[in-house]
């Protein structure tokens, strides 16, 4: 039975209920139990058991419990619902079109030669208006034809997968997004293990085996296609752990279940999907990204250096006057070195004055005739950077890296505007919290700079290599700071404002010392400890969280845990009181106004990245969110609210608690740290968690776990290296 969607009754992450009309005008209630996001006016071929459904108002409908559904091109009288959704058409004009052209409506709307006939049907008494409406309808219909074609091809691809034994529609949707073309089925037949880079190995292997056997292959276990698919699956696992390289023995251990590790590595090296690099083996894609980042940095650093120009000392003195602070000798040397380097890194722990040096560098560079752009990974970090480096009469606006990338991309597209970055060869780009930027993000940023400004600009990367490596794969900053020619180090602790013990405790943790942390006192700033057994960890944290929230906004409290299971359990505990009123968002979150949320993957086109935090503001019609770092509405003085695109919603989770990795780049007035018995809890993990706080840290757990955590170290293996321009000779 072919039905056109009249309305969406309920949309769920894993299903939908919609009202559909068939060609004879009968209306059905259609219940689909698989991921499907139909739109009004679309047509589907539906089959399934029919039964009577009675709603809360006593109305009865014929309901179809769908067992098979396929997208079809909308045609004939079924176009009525779609036509009514068009601006300036409505029910009456849509009916006139259908009555006039009947089942030929599809061909008529697609024919430019029949524009006048369409206009007469739309508005018979006003030809001029009818002509305008007809042009609008035909333009919209042309777009619909293209969309219909793609969606029909998509469902044909699903049918192909089902024929090959893949029943999981979520997996099928992921594969379609990966291949995304009318030849997707052919591509899969040609490369049976394409899915291994995206889907769980068990699913990808079953699909690959099915395709190989249908092609006449009897011995599948060591087939080159299967071994190359296993390399893709192993690479995905490696990158998910943050590494971009591994030894041969480690690669063998990464082999999926049922695959010979040695044979997998041999095939990977032979096919070129793995590349030997000294004692390490690197995936081809990660190797390309790391080498390209290196080459771009080398190209930028090859620009002419400034070796202590006569005006430099005067510029630094002028900068000291602008910031109202006399630099220490260590800071002054750092400013001098940074100004003289086209590519520079500033490395330092908590409280050593990195922000002061950034501010001085910015003012000094401007005094020398250059301009400055500033960015940070997260919105709060960008806001803090703006505040810390601005002075009366000299405001600065730091932006998120995601927003900067979009801005540079807009420049490359020829767009103009005061909101876009001013990027020239004389620009100094300062990236704060650079230790938390993963390889993919830095590659995206540097690539956009290279496209718009091939000779690049001057770059200062500021961070703390004592923190956890980035959420995503790679650790570019952690490797760069080993190069003395581009790195300035700040080592002297300076910040101990208002009696806060955070810099002192953080420094002790960074050095591997177990600090003596006092027990918690209400609303007291600094670092404090709360004893709790493992069984009482979540309940104790929940009680303390509610206490802190009694005098803090939701976005000023951050709870960090090491394990995803702990994060999910805490989030469920916090949403429980609003569960019956919450609205479903994506696959993982039920949200209510005031709930904190987090984006768990990079979506640069939407200005969102992995670890970006937001707060749900409204769920009445659509879910509206304020994201950290978003522009402020000049009228309300509050962040501009945004809806969440469907493709982004799948990567949204609640954020009453988050993993420490996800907290990187963000900060909060108060940070609550949950100590768990897990190898994930390391010195770097704890140091990162503590340094997310601006005023208050409360560590919950046992002091024994605290000591064990400080004794553990986080290690990340990468293939990135940087030796400067001479390193490529």
C-alpha cells in the first residue's frame, strides 16, 4: 500500500508514528519500529498487520504495525499533502491543482512548458499572481524531485543490505551516510568490508562474509578483503583510544575476534593501509593528517623571523603599561621569544602566568603593527580569554576554534563582515588550551588558514602538557613542546589569589606528590575532600551537587568521573525527578529545561565540537539550547538559542556528570571530582579535573584511591614529530 504522510503523530529516536493517506483518500495510523524521520508530503510503500486503534478522545483509526516500509517517489493525488505545505498554496489551491491535473500532476509540475496552466489552476481570477505562484511551486517541486530520488535510492540500498543479511536499520543508515551515493550498493559489492571502518566488527564481518560467499569465495577467513577490513576495525579501536601509532605486537592484539593478528598486520603493510615508521606502525589516514599538520606548521614557521628589532623592547614596555602589570624576567623572556618566532608554543602549569604573557604578547604585537586573533577550544575558555586579555578601551573577542574555522571558511568563500576574522600574513593567532585540541581539529583549522592565506600567519599555541591529551586522537601540542626552538616555558607559580589552594594542590599533583587536602567545609573556596565508599559514591556526589546548586547556576558546576557507566548512572539520578515531563533528544538523552548537555562528536558545519557544553532552555515545541561560546543577543544579553539538527542529536548526551576527557577546554566555578577504582584515573586525569575549577574543587572518594591515581600515568602513542624547517631537509 502506498501512503503519503499527512502528519507526524510522534517522532522517536528508534521509530515514528505518522498519519498517512492512500490514493482513495482513506487515512491510516502508521506505526514504524525502526529509525525513520519522515516529512509531511513524502510517500512510502507500507505493509504490515492492520488493527483498530482508539485514542484518548474515543476516535478510532485503522493502525498499521509496519513490518516493511520503503520510500517511493510521490506522485498523482498523493502530492496533495506535500503541496499544502508550500508557502502561499494551502488546502484550497492544492485541491485545485489535484482536481485540474489528477494523476498527471507529477508530470505537469515537472514540465516548465506548462507554467501558465499551473498558474491558471492556482489562481484563475488573477493571472499575474498565478504565474508567480506557479514559478514558486515548480521551483520547490524540482527540489523535491531531487530529494525523492536520493531517498528512493537510500531505501533501495537498505533493501540490498537486507538481501545480504543486514537487518539492523541503524547500521544501514550509518553505511548510507558513509557511502552516500546512488552507487552505494555497487561500492559495497566491490569492497565487501567497507563497513568495518564504521560498524561493529561482528556486523561488518557478517556482511563481508555474506558478500564474499555470494561472489563464489569459499575460504573467507584469510581473504585479503577480510584482513583489510580487520585493519580498518583495529584502526578505529586504536584511534578511539587516542593513539595514532602502535608497535607490531600492539597491532596484533588489536585484531578483531576471529582474525589472525599477524596476517592482518602483514596485509595492512602490503596494501599500504598501514605504514611502518621506525619501530611504530601508523594507519595511513592518521599518518596523512599528522604529516600534513607538521608540513603546514613547518611552512608557517619558515616565514621571516624577527630577531630583537629595536622597537621590541619598547613594545614590551608599552604592553606592560597596557596590562598594568610588570612582567617577571621569565615572562619578559617568554614574550621576547614568542614575538621572534613565526610558530611558538607557551608551556606552563596552573598559576604560572600564561594568561598574562598572552595578553602582553597581544599588546606588543599590535604595537609592532600586527593584528591579533584569539581562540580557545571551548566557549567558556574563549570567554575567559576575552575577559583576561581585554583592558578599558581595548576590548578583545576570543572565539571558539569551531567558530574561527567557520569564519575563515566564510572568508575563503568571499564573504565579508565585521564578525569575520581579519587574517593576513601579519596576523598573530593565539590558541589557548592548545594541549586539548586533537589532531583532526588542528588539521581542520590549519587547512582553512592555508586555503585562504597560503603563506599562513603567525601562530602561538598555549597550553599545559601536564594535562590529559585531547579527547580525540593525537597529541600535537604535547609533542611540539619538546622542541626548544619554538617553546617557551613558564615554571614559577604566581597565582594564589584570595587564599585559593587550587594552584598549589594542582602543582603538587602535577609533580606526582600526594597533597594533604582538608575535609570539605560549606561554600569554602579551594580544594577539599569528602570521604565516601564506592557504593555511596553516586549518592554522596548527588547530595553534594544539589547543595552546591543551591547557590550556583547549572553551568557553574561540573562533575567529573572516569568511567562512562558512572557518568550515565549519575545523569539518570539527576534527571529522575523530571523523567515523566522530559522530551527525547537523540538516542541517549531525555531532557528538561535546565538540563546540561554535551556534544560528543565534532560537527563543524553546525559550530559544535566534541566536548562542547550547553543548557536546554525550552522543550515546548522544539528543543532549544544555549551553547557555551555562542553569540549574545544584544536585546536580551543572553546567548542566542539554537535548535539541534537531527544528525547532531544522535551525538548529544546529558552532562550533569561528564568524563574528565570531555571536560577539557571547559571550566566551572565549582568542580566535583569522583574518585573511582579504575586504571583510567591517572595523575594527568586528576590534574586536568582539578584545573577545570576557577574557585572550588571537591574530591569525593577515598584517600587511598587519590594516592593510587597520582601514581598512575597516562600514555599516548602518536606518530607526530616536529623538527622545524630543517627537519624536512
